[in-house]
């Protein structure tokens, strides 16, 4: 554990936090030797930089660290892997006083490394924080993000539908939720035909995972996560480059589980329903084919234009099932389209929402929390592009234009007009390293959605 919520010991090295605006005043109040040393090493207070101050005996006496602002969620993220191993404490005697939630969150994630298969080169530095509700919350959120990353980073060999189900079961058990799964051919009897069709070619059976939690009198909140544990593309096979990171195609499920864990841990006054269709999109003699027409739970018939657009096919059964309980709000999270990444890049998940005011609120909230998402339209005029001559709808558009919107309006056909619904098309992956956010699996929009849900249900 890199963060310890206990009274700091005197032997822990102090960290003095400053920003560029306050650097001059902080240095002016420091001892003359400190001033000279900071000038010698060229410390400017820039974010994600630091200076080590030696003591008279040559040992580390203190650290000066530059941050953006006192509440920035990644304020300390650059320190755990760059400071010498050992214990540190935040010194409030000069410079900035950091928000305790941000301190715990940024330090814990600054020390994150996926180390299941490769040992760490060195241990991360440790931070001692005074116990507080804010620090505990920051650490709780950080652990949920780390767990989400671990799921996405785990190779498909060790994270198939069954292993994903066990990860969900463990979280449900931890918080007293009820776990249920429907596996293999039982999906047909339970009326999840689209999930079965996509996953039937794999040697590892498809399944539909459900967790319920909360009091019957509270409003229903339904979370849906896309759980494609590996996506070969099916018979419309991907290229080698396109398949390389498809272990992350269950990133929506991992993020939905991470959000669900926080909802349960913080005891939000909701009746939580978590739904994850978990499959592997494989190639075999019984794989679903381009041109096939698949039945869905809702009764709509889907023509398969491309087997590599399988995520929306499994989600349609989950959304239809979730809508049957008439939720107060339904949110689906999915690594759904390359088109969203072309439009917005890796760092900005695409948000689709029928309520424009709510969408704008979420965008503003995400910018404030440094956990962004961006609003794209559910443009119904494009619906003609997903209408089929032989079935109700087709799982691909007529051309490559507006691919993320086409996928979103495909899903919208399975969500009743009266059901409040958010669809988030995410990457769930960092394609470049930043402090606290190494290359690999990522939790996206988790903090933004949690803040929104806490506000939405605060008066319940």
C-alpha cells in the first residue's frame, strides 16, 4: 500500500507543495540555504516536478514539489515512482495545503503498476496522511480505478467470460449484492438470443451476468457494461494491428463494475442493477455470419452487416432486459466504436444522451473534475442508414460516416423513450503515459458519473 491513513511519523520526509504563482513567496520565507539550493537545481514550481533538499548529514531533508492547484486529482501523481523509496508526509507550513481526497487519489494512482506478470523494478514511495473522511474517499476511488485497470490489462487467456464473472461475483459478495449468471445455451431459454449468437463460436461459453443491490424502496439505477473479453472481429476478422489490444474490449464492463463498486461502498440510496453480457467474439464453424438475421430479446430482428460490430448486438439484449424493470436511470459503458476514437481521441469518451441539458452538465462536470467526456448527438435523421431491407435494423451503417452516432442510435432502438439513458463510448485505455496514468487499461468517467449520481440521489 502506497498511502497510509495514519498520523505521520516525524521520520517521514516532509513535502512542501507550491505552484508557480506562489513559488516566489514560498522561497522568500525559506532558509537561505534552501533558496540557494532551489536556485542551483533550477526548481520553478512547474507541475509534476520536484527538488530534493539534502540535510547537513547528506540524507534527504525535504522535498519541494510543483503542483497545478490544491484540488487537482493528479497533483501528486508524479512523485511515488520518482522520489526515493521511503515514507513522506505533506508539510503545511508553507506553500499549498492539498485537498486530502486529491492527495490520497493522486498518490495511490501515481504508484499504480500492473504487476501480475512482471515484478516492479522498485517500490513506490509511501505517503502518510492524517485519517479523514476525505482521504478515505480518495483512497476508495483510487482502489476502484486500480481494480478497473487491472481487469482491462489482464490478457484474454486469464480474463475470459468466466473469469470476468468471478471478478463480478467477488465485488458483489464484498458488498452484499446478489449475483446471478446465465451461461451457454441457457441464454436461449432465458431470452438473451443476441448474446448467445455472438458468443456461441468460442470454446469459452458466453454468459449474462447480473448483480442487484440496495433497498426495494429506492429508485432503480441500471448499469450496463460491454463484456467482449476478446474480439477477433469474427468472420469479418480484424487485422493483426486491430486485434493487438482487443483484450480491452471488455473495458466497458470493467468500468461499469468499478462504478458499481463505488455505489455500493458509498451506500448510495439506489436499487442497483449491474448487467454485463460477457462473450468472446471468435471464429469457428458455428460463428454468426455477415448477412445473418439475429433475433433479440426485444423482438427486433438484426441483420448482420459486419461481425466486427458485435458489441452493439450483445448490448441490445442487456438494454432491453434492463429497461423491463423501468429504471430511474440507465447507463451503458462500452468500448464500442473506432469512429468515436477518430473523432475524439483516446482521452475523451463520447457521451450520448437524449437530455441535452443533462449532457452539457456532465461535460462541464467532467472538465471540472479532470475526468472528461464529450457530447455527441443522437441524430435520428441518420436512422435510415441502419434500416435493413430484410430485417428491422442492420448493425452497420451504409458507409463509414458517423459511425459512433450510428452505433448509438442502434442502441437507442432498444431503450424506451421514457427511460432516462446515458450511452458512453469509451476507449478504456491510455495510449500515452502521464503521471498516474500509465499506458494500458484505464477507468474513464468513473469520478464524473459518481459525482453526478451522488448529486442526483442526494435528496432521495
